[in-house]
């Protein structure tokens, strides 16, 4: 029995390494990760790199993303603790569908997928009870795993949990969100602003993911963190888009990334 358990652990460790490497390569291949001068985040801070998951825009690529999530869930022992895969609109809905397909194809787990509406449906099957969820897959006692591309302030994830709670209350059922999965963890603190609302560069804010977990009790899992993605691309000289050229990352670009993470990064997650 001991030998079997060790073998399973080794298999899972290898699986984890593989899906993270494949995600890193896919990010580079699609141009989803790129380095450029003058980039600014939505919160107003400068950044030397950006990750645009909208580049996973074909059947092959989005199914690949679903496989990364399915492999991560399996490696962490999560897939057996989930009844519904839910992706917030809009990008998360495609990830939820792809993850559901991948769990069936690769692991024989046939799970329903779900996604939310921006406005509640009030006609047809929702004539009596308004619904903010499209596929009506929730049931009493169901365990929900949320999937999405990235996480910044976690504000949209809080809103989604509120939607799920409202849906459950309206239908008279109990639901549990067992976790939130994101493709890439930027491992970055939130922005700090002055009294005039201007971003203060060089100042480290809060760890939004840690605060979300403490507030909600819902753990957050990433397919991969940005540090390990960049380290893999650099160490293996994988070509990616850097200042308009497709080339391997050089020491200067890696040093710029390292300085950025030293300034704005969170404590590295396990």
C-alpha cells in the first residue's frame, strides 16, 4: 500500500511540473505573455510585462487551457470535491466549458459547467424565480469550483460569490464554493493611491488573494505563478514577444522583471 501511495505522489508531482511547463510554453506561443515598454495596468501602475488570456481564442488553445485546469485540479486532489464548474462571464465561461470537457476526456469526470448572466433572466423557466445563472446546474448540497483567467483585486470574485448565494437563497438550496482557480497568478500586491487618487509608484499594497481567502474562507488555486512561468521561459530560452520581437528572454529583461516583482510582489505562494 505504501508503494502505491508513493507512486501516486510521484505521478502527481510529474503532472504538476508538466502542466505548468505547458502553460508557460502556450503563453509564449500565443503571445499572451509579452514584454514591452510603457505598459500600464488597469490600476494605473507601470508594468514591464502583461498577460492577455484572450489570446487563447481557438478550439485547440481553449481546450488546452481547460486541460491545464483539469490537470491542476487533479494534481491537487480537487476534482473529486467538485460537482459544478462555474466560470464568470465572459472569459471564465469558455474556461469552465473547456475544463468540463477536459475532466471528462482525461479523467472520466463528467461535471456540468455553469456561467452567470449580467442581468437576471425573468422569462421561460425563470418566470417565477429570477435566475442569474444560465445552465441551471446548481442543486441542493452542490460543491462549486470557480475558474477564471486572472485575479487582480478579487472584486469580481466577491460579486460572483454573492450571485451564487443569492441564487441558492432564491431556490431554497444550499451550495458551497470549494475553491477558485485562476490560470496565472501575477503574485502582485494591489496599488496604493494618494489623497488625490493618483497611484503611488513603488509602494506595495495588500495581497488581494490572501485577503479574499481570509474574508470568504474560499481557497484560491493557480495553474501557475508568474515567477515560475518567467523563470521557466528564461531558463529554457523559449522565444516570446519582447519589445516587438520574438526572441528568448535575455538577462536584462529578466532583471527588469525581478526588480518589478521585488517592488510589487507578494510573498511567494506555496
